[in-house]
C-alpha cells in the first residue's frame, strides 16, 4: 500500500516484494518514506509495481521490471497513471493514452502489436481519453466522448462483451472493442 502526503512525499507499507515499497529493507507495518528526491501528486500500484505522477508531471515507477530504483515511464507530461499486473497506462496532458509492459500477449497495451515494450507507446487510434484503468490482462478507458472502451483479454467478461473473446488492437482497427458503457 502506498500513499502521498500533502508535501508530495510518497510512503509505502506492507509486503516488500521486488522493492515495491520504494526502499530497501523487510516488510513494513508502518508507512516508510519512498527513497529518492521525487515528489508526487498521485500514485497507482498493483502487487509488485508502483508508478506515480510527479509534481512536474512525469510518470516514475519502481518495483518489478524496473531497471533501477526509478524508471521513467516515457518522456512527456502526464496527468493520470494506472498500474496492473503486467502493464502500465498513463494519459498525457494532450489526453492521449500511452501503455507499457513486458507482457502484451492479449493486446492489453493497445499499441498495435503483441510484443512488450519497456517504455510507454501511444495507444492506436485517434481517441482522446478522460481516464484509463488497467486490469490483469485488459485495459478499459473512458474517452472524451464519455464512451467506455476496453481491449485485451475478454476472460470472465472483463471487456463487457457477452463472450470470453479477446479484442486485439491492431493498426487496421481502432482500439475500442466495446463502445457500450458498462
């Protein structure tokens, strides 16, 4: 569990797995200051990875799959970030969505190919986004037109479709598979 205090400092506590607490040491029952000289406006985390929006609008991540204590998601300025088990998506200040992850076998990154990418790449299509939320192997977002779109694994109805069929974003098809708000 992690949180941001009014000063912008980030604190994490709980199970220490893959340096997800942002500091060295064992599990923490009390909030522990995340090391580094960064200040945040918000955080998002999932199991072994945490990312946050810094006060200068960068996305910085730590924990699993990060090469150093801090890794920048991608260059640019961002306003929101969402972290899942195998991928991270963020919305830039121009309202475009970007995703990154080591696993993309279900097309959950929405970037037009199935391989992973260590940095954020723009989601295909020309939609602008209000919010994007990342799940296990899928992603859903609410576009500026207030419609909800999902892509990736359709297992267990995650995409809001009546079947478990997955929806893959390719360069020949815009990302949205489900244009029905759910």
